[in-house]
């Protein structure tokens, strides 16, 4: 009997891979191994509707456990991938069990980077899992002084959602402007202004130099601009680390094997669209089908009731053209390099995204590759 497909990791990439396998007619065994206790769930609402309290844990599950059972997708929850025997095609689990596979999909995602020296404090949070979001939601009350370290997308969203809870929020960013890889400086400045207008205190170009605590409670942060931030709770949102330590070799080397596929954040992405696309692409490879052409993937965020949708990778000295009304939070902007559109942002204008995606994709295709240049 064939061993089928084993998917290590139980997030978006794993879910999309399993769905696409069944959708594509795969009849063999499919096993999803996750070190979490929940069936696969969607992470974007964790910093938005779930944290705001307008969604509950059941609302963010991709599918029910019953759906997986009906589809013949076995969920092995609460056990982690701990090693791999590539020659004997075996995934080794933390429990000591071993799973044979014909094809292995590595989809273990990433985890939140921790702040060194902060382990003893119980009021420091990170946000990656459903449990993290529920714990953070419980402590956000009117008047809670929340410090958010790191103004990436998760830090931005938690700051915005916490303001909705009536918290007093200080958002601290080490760089002069946030989100340099995703936002042109003029757009990053627009975002800082938005947060400030909504009552978030934003501190830029500021790094924590000292943690001041009492027992297991962190009480304040000293910053290198000389200021002191008093706090009741702190979110650390300073990036992610891929969950790849359990692999016996470099991910890229393993994924070059025909029976091993990698998908999602573990493979270096950090956005939902890309992880879903890569999960489906892994399924296509297993089914022996040509992969769908990679889409021009992007990201989105919901902040203070406004939807931001971004595409492409801008650089600081690219040209930018705005259309619409930034002050009214209703505009889009196209960022160009040497006259070629390379990135775009739509704010409150979701209808513009298909056109902008097409525009960027056409120009990306028409550019000579670096190697060819
Ligand atoms: C709070 C939050 C908000 C976000 N908002 C947005 C957004 O608005 N827009 C956007 O584009 N993207 C957003 N993202 C990013 C997006 O959710 C991720 O890109 C996506 O979840 C990646 O999917 P994945 O399957 O690769 O990894 P994950 O969803 O992280 O799933 C990996 C799973 O594997 C498990 N695992 C880890 N190690 C092991 C192991 N050794 N064995 C077994 N299982 C293991 C993990 O516990 C986890 O369940 C957000 C992420 C977070 C955390």
C-alpha cells in the first residue's frame, strides 16, 4: 500500500495543499501533522477581528474536523515533526512515532522572534497563535497601557485594534519609518500619520535599551532616545523565525528532491497569498501537473476601519504618483522605478487591486531578468 502524502505543519499552506490534492483527484492517504491542538486556522483575523472581539476561535478555522474526516485527511494534532530520514522516506515525530511518506510537504511556518532578556515577564506577549490572540484580548481593557515593540504589519494592526478596546498605545519602531520593504517612504509616513490621528503614540528611530520590571511584571521600557515608556502590557512584534530547525539539511537542498516540497512562511515568505499559492503548487507537483503561473502576490491589512492592500517591493528613491484623497483615506498610489511600475498601494479602494496587479505583472514580465541583463 502506498504511504501517501505527509504534510508537516498545519497552517494555511498545509490546508491549501490538502484541499488541492483532493480537488485534483488524489486518492491516496493525506496526513497533516501539526504541533498545535487546533485544526488548521486562519491567522490574519488574530490581529484584527478576533483580537477586536468580533470573531471567536470557531470563526477562524479553515474547515471543521468533520470536513477533514469526510475528505479522508487525517489530522495528527499536538505532535511535531522532529526529524527526517530522506533515504527511507520517514518523518520522525516528537512523540517518537515515524510516518512513511511517498511525498512530504514541509509547511511548518514561522514563529515570533522573542526579545532577549524578557523571559521572566508574564505581561510580554507575542502574536502568532490563536492562544496568543486570546491571551492578548483578555488583557486589553479601557485604559490598559500597551507598548508595541516593532511597527511591522502585526504591530500596526495590534496597535489599531487595541485603540478600539480603549487602550493607551505606544508603538515603537527602530527604523526612521516603518515597513520599508513594503511601503514607499511617503506611504509609510501616511501610515504613521494615520496611527497618530487615531491616538496611537508612535516613536520612530527608537530602540529599547533597558527593561525595567518588578518580579514577573515588566513595568517600563527605556529607549535610546532617552524616553521612558510606562506600560501594563507589551507586545513584541519584531519579526519571525522560520520553523526549520527540525530539518536535517538546508530547506532548499531538501526541496530539490522530487519527493519533498516546501510551502509557506518556512520557505521565506510572510504573506497569506503566497503561502496559499505555494501550498497549491506543492499539490500540483505531487499530482504531476504543471504549476499555475506564480501570481503577483500581495498583502493586506485592516487598520482603524480602513483596508490597505499592497503589491510589489518599493525602494526609497522610487517615484510615486497618488490618485484619490489620502487625507480621506481613499486613494491608491503607484510606485515606479525608471518609469516602470514596481509597487502599488490601495487604501479603501479594493476595486483598484485587480487592475494594479495586472499592471505590475505585465511590467514584471516585460522586464529583462537580472541574469539576462
Ligand atoms: C497575527 C497575524 C496576522 C497576519 N495578517 C496577515 C494579513 O493581514 N495579510 C497577509 O498577507 N498575511 C498576514 N499574516 C501572515 C499569514 O498569516 C502567514 O503568511 C500564513 O499564515 C503562513 O502560512 P503557513 O502555513 O506557511 O504557516 P503557519 O500559518 O504559521 O502554519 C504553520 C503551522 O505549522 C505548525 N508547526 C510549526 N513547527 C512544526 C513542527 N515541527 N511540526 C509540526 N507542526 C509545526 C505551526 O504551529 C503552525 O500551526 C498574518 C500572520 C499573523 C501571525
